[in-house]
């Protein structure tokens, strides 16, 4: 969910700068400004499409294959994950709810059954995908930035 919000903010800034030319180079959109309806629609569509295509795999993997989950264990995972998100938000630290869920499950598995209660091979795969995501996102961002920086179209700069 937080990725959709970040993407919507980026789209809003690009649209304001490119179409309206209302943002000077190096400035940001004021926090009070509302996103356009089409930006919200794109974000909502992307969120629903992502849940429809791959959400079931994520829920199955985290919910059944990483650690044995019962109803009471699921409650504790949700409670500890929510507590982590709220406390992190209070100190201004952005966190991923998915990372908090996986961390809560690992913690629950360690407390409940020790190290043998966790599917460490699956956790290794999840951790490797997190690292790959960072590298891929950095490379993609660098590529898009390079295209924008070295494109032949000059952007007007406000004085």
C-alpha cells in the first residue's frame, strides 16, 4: 500500500511540473495539495491488479508456509506488526507492513518452537527478494533519471 502512495506522489509531481509548469526546479509539491482523481484511480487500479495477480501467493506463502499459524498466533502476528508500524510512525520512520508481518512471524516462530519452527529456506528466499528489490529499484531509478537528465528536450526553469 505504501508503494502505491509513493508512486502517486511521484506521478503528481511529474504531472504538475511537466504539464502545468507550476513547480520550480528542485521544489516539492506542498503537503496540503490533493492528488488529482486520475492519479488516485491509477494507484487504486495498480493496487487491485497487484493483489489479483500475485496477492494470493504472498498471502499463502506468509500465511501457511513460513511458520505454522493458528488463529491465536495470527492475532499475535497482526498485533505485533500493527504495534511496530504505529511506533515507527510515531518516531517518523517509514516501514513496510509486509516486512513487519514477516518479522512478526519469524519472532513468533522463534518464541513458540525455537529455530526449528521456521522454514529458513523460504525466509532466505524472501530476504533475497528484498535485497533484489532494492538493487532493481535503484537501477531502474538511475536509468529513468539518466533518461530524464540527458534527454534532448530542455525543460523551462523558473527564475
